[in-house]
C-alpha cells in the first residue's frame, strides 16, 4: 500500500484502457512480481469493459496465461479467447506467447531469399544464437511488438515483458545486439565475405593473417568457418535489425504507448521499478504509473501491532482466551508486515512523487482462471 492517501496520485487504469489513443500497454518490472497476471487482467478488462479488440503478448515460460484464459496452449500466433463477457462491449481478446526461435526464424524468412535462409538455419551459430544468446529473448519481444503494431489488427496490444534478471534488459537488448553485430571481431570475420567471397583461410595477408591464425588456433578451423559463415550470411540483415529496433523504440516513446511498472512491496522489486522509472524518464518514454501487487492490509487497520501484542499478552495472563489471543498475535504480525511494506513502497513514491500508483491486495490463492483475472483487473482499476 502506498504510505498515505495523498502520497502519490491515484492511478486510473480504466482511463488508460479506454483511451483510443493508447494502442500499447507495456507491463514491466522485475521477475516474479506478477507481470503476466497483471498484463492478462488488463487485456481482459480492456476487451470486456471497454470494447477494445485486444491482444496480450506474454513471455511466460510457465504457460500460466494459457491456463488462466482457458486455452490449451499458446504459441507465436495470436489465438482468440472464447467464453469471455464481451456481448455488451463488442470487444475481443486474443493471446499469444513469444516463441523466441520462431520469431527469429520468421525475421530471417522475411528478409532473405529461401536459399540464404536455409543456409542461416543450418548454421550452428545461428541455432545457438536464436535459442540461447543473452538478450535474444528481449530483442525478439521487441521484434514481435513491432510486427503486431505494424499489422494494425488490434486496438490495444498489452505486453508482458520477459522475466529478465533486470527489467532494463527489455530496453537495452536492441542496443546490446547492435553492439554485438557491430563488434570489431565480427567485422574482421566478415571481411572475407566482403572481399569477393574468398575463404577466410586464403586471406593470410599482413593485415588479416595474424588475426585469422590466432582465432583459428583458439576456436579451431571448423568452428571458425561456421562463425564466419554465420556472420557472412547475416550481413545483409544487420542493418534491418537495427532499423526495426529503432522504429520500435520510437513507438515506445510515442503518446500511443503507456508503460506500467509492476512491483511488489519488496526492496529488490521496488529498487528495480525505480531504476526503470529513471530510465524511462531519461529516454522520454511515457510512464503511466505503478501497480504495486501483493500488498497486505490488516482487517482492522485502526488497531496497530503494539496494541494487539499488549492485548494478546493480557488475555494470556487472564487465561481462557487463547483463541482470541492467537487472533490478536496474527493481527499484530500482519500489521507489522503492512508497515514494512509501506516503508518500502515509500522509497519509490519519494523518488517519483508525480507517478500515479495503485495497490492490489494480496490474493488468498494464485490466479488460475478468468474469474481470477477479473478480480485482479477490478482491483487494479478501482479508484
């Protein structure tokens, strides 16, 4: 819970979801803070309450979103969610889960001829990079967002950002991949392809021979051949990677995008949210607000922890009231936890007092169906 009612402006999520000028909502934050559930709940509410044709893109490997929406599976293609209440609103809800390698493969197919694509797909370095290279998942999330936006089929795209070690990875991945592609070693490896197609090992010249020999000794001839072939095959695509990343970055800076930070009242999660808020401000990206999940609230807030503790001790001394004393002790523990959470949340509010915020009470059980998503959506949107 935000420390006091006037500590931060109240976040009006319904206003964001209903605004036809907002076409993208990006839920971002550290891993394990409820981004997937929040994204799904917002997308469902946009469809049911505001009549918007919505697609939610998740990057959740646990497939919780598919289960909660009643789908048997999610893949790289948007699937319409049936059985939701859109009769009055006329909205639609579609859901998909990012397939990192499939998205990379689609990019290759779209921007090369079939023969070149087959060569790239067969290369061991491409197979490794498209599946495990650091930052590939975040970059492909940006690629997929750009693709969905370009198609123009949805009123609203809700993005659940990858469960990265750092929430900043989503914004940093395109630049990091660009630096990798522009690296000095890759430019040297690309030299043979740009010199008339001669083999790397025929270029034993004064300028290149020493590099070739050293790298060949470290990596081995076959590995170096595979790497050189991979770089050469992707050469024509390098500019496309950067261009599309820049286009998507501009979209994220535009008025049509709303970033929602998602956090829990834990020090690491709030610290990550503050880092991200600072980065968004530096990049001039539209931060709409903070959703603080899993907040604990005592049932009787006017009874503080110390009062409960004293009352429990007094009842124990009197005897015969152990059940009531246990309830008071439980209340004291919950009240202390609520105070700690307020203090942690205040660190964000003090750093960003103008950022609207809303808190969501901790649920008694994990969300696993559409009704649960509705409950979360209502909690986030309640003024």
